[in-house]
């Protein structure tokens, strides 16, 4: 009979799996896009004078991410 | 001005927490009903209670701890998580609305669970299968509520309000669910999910900006503008997918 890993290992693995499923799951494009959005907006707001650009770009990129993910799903359904 | 900004933020918070809790509670209730009707109510009830206590303990443990995280960092993390979570919800709701993905059918899920549970042998006394199934159903669906409550509640400094709203939603759906029993499928679940998605993405965008020190035009009232923007965009995306998707097109496996 296969030996089970220790409880702590199983708990840590389960915790990691939960967050992976929760944040990445079957939509890795959304996870990657949000990380990129945060990076771009951080760069713009760090430079100080680009606040307006950051304030506009943040929701625009959010809308674009949703559109790109829907387009990907539509393409997957077509196959 | 302050009154308007505070109430708009609170309104979005209350709406997001209430709807997210209600939707998850409907899904959990379907599993508990299937377990109770098939294998008896005692273990199903015990599994539900233990799961609710575990979820309450999570909020009690992490809620006060999160308050000590620096506000900008907390808002950035919360904003990022809400953006991801909200976009995932919104994507699913749009795909379901446009016919690219099958709608969440509580009757079908109920039938599947009943068939699955009927195939398992029953024990005399405490039923371990019932307990585990009810516990897992309530705990896993409830975890999403806990994350919504903790993230929205702590970043808005209104954790108490978020917990109360979630509790009211859970009790309300529980009572209504017990009264109408098998009619959970008639609840407009996808519309509720779409509304939650819009609210979470709006909050996520707003908090991400706050965490990155973006100065929003109009301050907190920008939250209302973001809700309006994402609502309009969602409507446009649904219309686009409906107009470009042939009726017989296969569903996406998401």
C-alpha cells in the first residue's frame, strides 16, 4: 500500500492547489494580464506625472483582458 | 460630498458581498439537499455546521491579522485578487449569457449528486459519506465567500459590515431554500453572478489603483463610474458573442 505523505505536506499542498485553482485555474490569461496591468500602472504612477494615463489605462486594460479571454473561449468553442 | 462617496462605496460593498454569498449559498444548499434527501439529514446537518464553524474560524483568524498589513499593500493585493476573481466570474457569466457555456443547472447538479450518493453503501449510525460531502460542499463554496468578505471588508475598513451582510445572505438563502425546497433552479443565478462579477472587477480596479497611488478623478465616486463602465462593457460583450455565435456551436469546457 502506498504511504501517504505527512499531514503538514498534504495541508501545504492542498493550500497551494487551492490558490492555484483560485487565481490561475483554466484562465491563465487573466492571471498573467492582471500581473502585467499592475506592472504597467505601477510604472506609470511611479513616474509621478502620468497619473491621468494610469487612471485611464487601468480600467481600459481590465476591459481589454475580459475581451481577450472571451475571444480565447470563443475560439476554443469553435474547434 | 463625503456622505455621497461613503455611501456609494458601502453600497457596492454590500451588493458584492450579499450577491456573492447568496450565489455560493445556493450552490452549497443544492449539495446539502441532495445529501439530506438521499442519506438522511443528521450527518448532512452536522457536516454543514462544522463547515460553517470552520469558515467562521477562518474569518476570525485572518480578519484581524489583515488589518495590520500596510493599507497601500493590502489594497494592491486585494485589488489584484479581486480583479482576477471578478474577471473570472464575469467571463463565465458572459459565456453563459451568450450561450457559449451551459448555464449552471441546480436541478441537474442535484440529480447528479443524488445518483452519486445512492451508489455509496450506507452505514448504521453516523454516515461518514454524508458528513464529508456536506462539509466539502459548504466549505469549498463558503471559501469564496470568506475571501470576498475578507478582501472587501478589510480594504474598505468595514469587515464587521461585510460579515453581517454575508451572514444575512446565507441565512436568507437558507430559509428561502428550505421553504421552496427544490425550486433553487428558478433563481436567476447567472444574472446574480454577472452582477457580482461587475462589482468585484470594479472594486478590484479601484483598489489596485489606490494601492498603486493612482489619484482617481472624483475620489471614491469613481467606483460608481467603474461599475457603470463594466456593466456597459459586459452588455456589449454579451451582444457581440450572441451575434457571432451560431446556435449549434459547441460549448466551452470552462
